């Protein structure tokens, strides 16, 4: 059974993944912005917060001298609107989105790769978004750019380190019924958006969590570098 560092474990997809992974017998070291409930606090809006999180997570990952993280799941994320008419707000929202949605994931991947190189390998699962392929709404250029960046980063890591048994996968959910999607769906007319999804409904957090669980443990090594879409056929590539 694996020691798994999971970001954004407090709610939504992350909370569902935490409970599925624990049911499967894994040890989950979880993070949220404020901590509590056994989670480590880390606000990725702050530079180097991911470095501090990695150090604290390692402290929880076994006895001294045997500390080992086997899997990193980068799931934390924010989806905030940026108005193009507001220069200051636009720049601030871009900086915050890139820091939380991309840079913190990159920092954690850096630690994970160095750690996995010393320990004979490991897995990285990056939760990106359909937006990383398809783009997003007019107020969310930054979100699509961050998630597209995450896809490119995941492929780069997979290609660079596969020979060292370091595997990297990405997941691209479409709308998933969590706090993040609820506001968006209601603000943009839920029914019209649903008409765009051939399956006729948005994904559940449990469906995305099951995809995370599979990639974190059972997916074959030859899948490394792959991006798994989970969007009810709303975007097929
Ligand atoms: N829901 C969707 O429709 C959808 C679609 C495509 C992709 N995704 C992606 O799936 C992932 C999970 O989404 P979700 O819908 O489950 O989101 P959610 O319900 O809004 O939960 C977001 C998680 O990220 C954490 N987080 C937020 N701001 C943070 C910060 N500044 N620093 C550190 N952690 C922070 C939250 O912690 P706190 O509870 O402490 O705030 C929470 O655990 C995200 O990467 C998202 O982009 C979601």
C-alpha cells in the first residue's frame, strides 16, 4: 500500500479521492488551505508554500530514515473570474491562478521527482481540466492556460523520467458537481450547459476520484504520459 500526498483533500474531488484511496488501504497525507481535520495547511497563493508542504508531508510519511512518499496527486485548484476591462484585477487573478493551479503543482512535482529518483520510482497524478484542451469562458483565460501548462508539464515529466520508473499521468475532468462547478453552472444557465454533454449530466466527484485511484495505483506503466478525459463526451479528441 502506498503513501500518497493529495492536495485539495478537504472537499470536492479531493475529499472523494481521499476516502476512496483510504478505503483501498492507502495512507493519504492530505492538504487544504487552512488545514484541520488531519490535513496539512498550505496556501499555494504564497510562494514556496508547496516546499513547506512537501517537508511536512515527508515528516508524516513513516519513521525517520524510512520516510517515503510513493504517489503525488496535484488536485488543489481555484477557478476565479478575471474581467478584461480591469487591468489590476486581471493581472492579480492571473498571478494567483498560475501560482495555485500550476506553480505549486510544479514545485511539488520537482520534490516528488527528486524523491522518487532516490527511492526507485513513484507516480504523479495531475488533475488538470478539459479547459486545458478546449479553452474556457471569456473570464477564465488564466485557468485554461494554467491547466494547459499542467498537461504539457505532465508529458514532459513522463518522457524525462520513465526510464527511472517515475510515471506521470493527467486527468481532464469536464464539469464535476463540486463547489467549483455549482457556481459556474448556475451563473451560466445550467440547462444549456447540460445540453452540451451527451451523457446528459455532469460528472460526480466519485467518478473523478475513481480515476485518480486507478492512476495512483493500478494503471499500467505503459500508460505514462497519458491524459485521461472524463467529461461525458462533451469534448472528444
Ligand atoms: N469541479 C469541476 O467542474 C472541475 C472540472 C475540471 C477540473 N477540475 C479540477 O479538479 C480539481 C478539484 O476541483 P474541485 O471541483 O474538487 O474544487 P473545490 O471543491 O473548489 O476544492 C478545491 C480544493 O483546492 C483547495 N484550494 C483552494 N484554494 C487553495 C489555495 N490557495 N491553496 C491551497 N489549496 C487550495 C481547497 O482547499 P480549502 O477547502 O482549504 O479551500 C479544496 O481542497 C481542481 O484542480 C480543479 O481545477 C474541477
